[in-house]
């Protein structure tokens, strides 16, 4: 098996044994599915995913390099299964062809089976969540799942609409992405028995990192490298989804040009990707979005400032630094290196 | 609001206050959804449904005519929400236009929003399930949900296939329908604090009643009254779904005729509904299917035979009797009344 390519890089090296335990656990869970579903579920739980949410569980509950506790592995499986279920359902709606260079479940098995496969993954996640001694894990996971779905619904209902405020955008990504990052951090920290105030700090870190990560993802949809990311760029514009880079571009375009872009977002005219991309460069969209991401990472970092010596703190902060580097690496006009001398 | 039309008739009259409490509870839950989802969820939680699964919760936990305990109402809401979520997703896949004479959620809001709405209903159900003091409810509901999805997946994968044994059919309906009937009875009985052996008996009753109910539903797809049921007949044949009436017809047709019907099931020829219906009458399909349903009701009844004096027993048995009557009412050639004198 190929080692997964991680947006979050080096910190994942230390996590390899944890992620390997997760993989064994997930395979074993799939073996308990009805025979007809096993191969479909296996197809989804493939190792090429980034496993960011499980990593957040493991890092938030970090107690050194030894093997993770069975509880952490189970919690990591829960958040990953919820995430996989949302991906399976998202790909149906986006009519996406490929995900990580493979055919999506919807293309491979048909939309009908994909709806049900997503449901089966969801319910298996909740079944695992219910295996903890108290209802706490189940309660949080179910609530988060509902909020993730709510975020996706709001985003779906707004497709093609150009009347989306910054607040709307922030609320959507808080629900659809930050929520699962948040609950991953909460579960890891809580299950490791951290003091309540630290659990709260780590949870807040997770939420803000999740927001930052989603804005980064939306930035990469315009400024990424198709080869490296393994998906088509510009899909947000072509599917009428307004993200921060587009919002900023709309704000800065002269009114006549803005009307044209609005037509593209509404799907009444085909998107002029190259023009929009060059306008984004010209009007300084990249640095503004990067600033927003870095501000969010700073908020995440700040949440941990009172806890510098807790085990998970430096590892979580490293995630923030890596994300900052990933953002910088997308810069189409990287800052010139300082003159020597 | 119109009182709901119940396949299960009179016993539901005593349940009216319970079902009214459920309705108030469900409306209150919907009010907690994000604003964008509220009206969609409200549309689904409409009062025209039969509420059979909540009724099973209430009857299995019956302690007299007084107001139901908050726990029973919550459990009833859980099973109904799971059921509604599966309906929302089923209607996407069936490309159904109408359900109970109203446009399906998929038609009303689009398939994309319907996938997510179903997810939100699922996760809200699990969130409610996690609000009980122990993980037991959540554990059972999540496992049942997974099995319901598994049943739907197996059925979907087999569409258009003529190679489906009686065992396959029985397994599919056990998963997709009987499972939720079973868990509804389990929850009602368990939450009412019944002795373990009685809980087991009631749970077994629920499972067999669920199987009987699904076979009845499949029979009604051929022998029902469109006006009364409020949906198009013959949809199982036209969607390539092999049910017991079709299996029996296939068995009894001469080989040449059987090949033609197989072509219709496989979707390679348009279904000849009138011909198939008259063949079913001619070859005695109705009484054979009715016998199978009644045998299943007898098994359900037998499960309660050691508990004649427990409060829920007579009410549950009444459900069996009512279903038997419903089956008889479908009979295209009702037995002649006995001669007087």
C-alpha cells in the first residue's frame, strides 16, 4: 500500500503507528458488514485519504509515542466514518467523477447504492460511538453529524446564488468542516482524561483550525496544482459555489465585470476560469485570503497559549504551522528572498 | 389537521393521545434545526404518515391509557425519524413522484437537498437516542439503522435480477422492514421496565409482524386499491423488484411465459401489468401469499403465548388480527359467505 500523501506533512510521520492501528480497526469493522456491502465499504475506506480527523483525535489525546488506547482508535474510526459518509454523499451531489484519482463511489456503484452506502457508514459510525461506557461520545458525534449535514444543506440551497455574505460563508464552513475538526479534538482530549479547561482549549483549537483548513481548501481550488491535489481546479466557480476567493474578487471587480462574474456563478454563462484567475492575481485576492487563513490559525494557536506544557500542545501547534506553509506554497507570486549582505 | 389513515385501524384510536404527544415532540425538535432545514423537515414530519413504528413503541410499553412517559415519546420519535430518513432516501432512488398524495421530498427540494435532509433526520434521531441515561438505546438504534440500510442496499443491487431465492427475499425484508419493527417493540418494552423474557418475546413479535407487514405491502402492490393506498400499483414489477407474489407467479408459469416475465423484470420489455395480474388470479398467487403472511402473524402471536396477562399482549395481538383482516380485504375473490340455515 502506498503511504498516504498528507496535506499536514511531517507531524504525520509520528502518527504512522496510530494510523496503522486505525486502518486495522476499520478493516475489521468492514468485515462485519453484510457481504454485499463489504466491498463497497472497503472501496471507501481506502488508505489514500488524508485521515486528518483521526489525526486530530490522536494528537489531541497524545500521551507519547506508544500505541494509542483502544478508545482513541475507536473515536478516530468514528470521525473518519462520518467523514467518509459525507464524502460519499457529496460526490453524488457534485456528480464528481474522481476523488483522489479514483472513481467516486457514486460513479463506481451508482448514485442509488451510494446514498445507502453513505447511510450505512453513518450508522456504523454511530454504532461505534454508542460502544463507549457513557452516552457522551454518541451525543456529541450525532449532534456534530447533524450540524455537518446542515452546513452542506445550506451550501447546497445557496448554489448559484450570488447573494452570500461573508457571515453566510463563515457559518457554512463552520458547520460543514470545522464542526468535525472540533469534535475530533474534543473526543481525543476528553478520552485522554485531560482537565476540562484544556479539553475546551483543544476543542476551540480544532474548530478554528477547521475553518482555516476549509478556507485553504477553497483557496487551493483556484491556486492549487491539479497534479498534486488530484482533482480538477475551479470546480467551486463552475458549480456556483461562492467561496472567500470569489467573494473578494467580486468585491474588487468594477461593477460591469462583476455582473459578468455573477452570471457565471448563477450558471447562466460558462465560467471564464483563465480570466478570473488572472483577475485574482491582479487584484491581490491571494494575499487577502491567506491573511484570513493565518488570522484563523492565530486564533487557534491563541486558544492553546495558556497550556504550553501539555503533551498535545506542541503537536497541535505544529499542525497550524504546517497549514501556514501549505498556504504559502500556493502563492502564485512568492515573496522574493531577502537580499544577502 | 386530518387524522391519519391507519392500515392498523381501531387500536390506533386508543393511541391518539400518545401520537398527539409524539407530534408535539417532533415539531419541537424540528424547531431546533437550522432555519434553512426547518421547513424541509416539517414537510417530512407531516401527520399523514401511518406512524406504525411509534405505535409499536407505545403499545409495547403500554401501561394503561394515561399519558405516555417522556422516554416512550422520545423513543417513538427516534424510530419515526429513522423511518422518515429512509423514506426520503428511498424516494430519491425510486425517482418517486408522490408519497401519500404529496410530492416526495426529492421532487419538492431536489435530490441533492433530499440526500442531506435524510442525513440530518438520521443524525437527529441518533442524537435523541443518545439522550437516554445509558448507551443502550443508541446502540440498538444505530445497529438497526445500519441493518435497514444494508437491506435496502441488497435490494437495490438485486434490482432487475431474476435470480432471487425465497431466502434472499426473506432476508431483505427482515433487514429493511422487520428490523425497525423489531427495535420499536424492543425499545417500548425495555423502557417500560418489562422483565427480560417478556422484552424478548415482544421483540420477537415485532420482528415477525414486520415481516408479515412487508409481505402484505408487497401483496398490496398488486392487489391493492390505488385510490385507497394513494400510490401507483405495480411499481415493484416496473422497477424490477422481485417480491413474493412475483416469485410465486414465476414458479407457476409455464417456462415460455416465465421467460417473458423475466424479461419484464430485467427491464428489457415493458411490464404487462394486466396480463400478470390476471395470471396471478388464475394461478392462485393471492391465497399462497396470504398464507405466508398469516403464518408469519401466527409466529408473532406464538411469541406472546406465554404472556397472556401482560398489559401490552392483547393490544399487540390485536395488531396481528387487524393485519390479517387487511390481507383478507385485498382478496380479489373473497370467499362466499356461508349459506344461511
